[in-house]
C-alpha cells in the first residue's frame, strides 16, 4: 500500500466515524488546543477540498496553488460535506500519473507528488487519531502511519523547526524502539540531520508511536516515552512547533 492509499484509508475511517456522530459529540474538545470535534472536521473537509484541487491542477500542469476553501455548511450538513470533499480528493489523487514524480501545487508550496502523498498521510493519519482520541479518550496511530513518519523524522523535523533564535540545546537524539536513531544538530542557524549524536545531546527514547505523537504535539501513551528532562519536554514544541 503506497502513501496516498494509506492517507485515503485514514480519511475514509474519519468519514465513517463522522457519519455516525451524535449531536453532543460535535462540541467535544480535541487534543488540538482550542479545537472541538466540529472544528476539526471542518478543517479536514477544507483541507481535503484544497488538496483535491491541488492534485487536479497537477493533472493539468497548473502550478498555482489553490485558494482557501472555508466550509460554511451547518453542523447538520457537515458529515455530507466531508463525504463530498473526501470523494473529490480520492478521485484527484488516483488520477495523477506519477511517472517522473510530477509537481503538485499544494496549498503552501509546489512539491513533488511523492512529497504531496506523504503530506496526505501525515494529515489524515494524525487527524484520524485526533478524532478518535477526542471521542473515545484514547487512540493509536495506525502502524503504517507510524512507520512512515518514523522513517522520515530526519526530514520532517528540520522542515518544521522555528526559524528564529538559538534553541536551548544544540543537539537532539531521537531513539525509537527498533529503529535507527535520528540525530539533529543546530548548525549555522538551522537544524540539520547528522550521522552521529552530539556528546551533549538531549535524548528522546521510546516506542515509535510515542515518539511520533510527542514530536508532533499529540498526547503520548503512558510509560512509552523517556525524555532527558522536563525542560526538554516543554521546549521541544517550541523548537519544532509545526503542526
């Protein structure tokens, strides 16, 4: 299963959950600060619409990124809006010829189709988790989502790093269970991936899922994560604010 297939599966799981939501569930808080379930679903419907338009433009060699697409339907029509957006995205994604890794004008940048596919996996893998966690009080990332995100930590974390100011540490080592360590160093004002950990590195250890959730600001499972200090736990998302 490739990354776009995984992403569409995760989005489809969200759609099934939303289709069965009761009225009181829409106002449930999520782990995303300030967002209710309704706000999360509106966001996903908008993003799926914009990303679908991006893939449609890729089919036509159009490089201009899509504009905003706020979803303003009533709460009662929100499940149907998500269904429409999901179908639009799936048709567009499946219609792109990936020979030569063509560019896709995603809402924030023109990126190769392989990168766009990863962004879909990231978006819907985490938001499927966010929705389930909000409704059930606990959730897990899908194993293939965890594997993909863990394999690409060395690329994604530098990409979301805060651009200004020296961080409180110069080296970070991330050690997911059963995976090679990801070593990051602050050099010339940017974070880069290195081959060896710094001697004074902050270290994060734990299950791959716990690290993925910690790195991208989601609640971590009890007992599955160890960080060097409370300072690091609070500073990490300042260094890598990201999504």
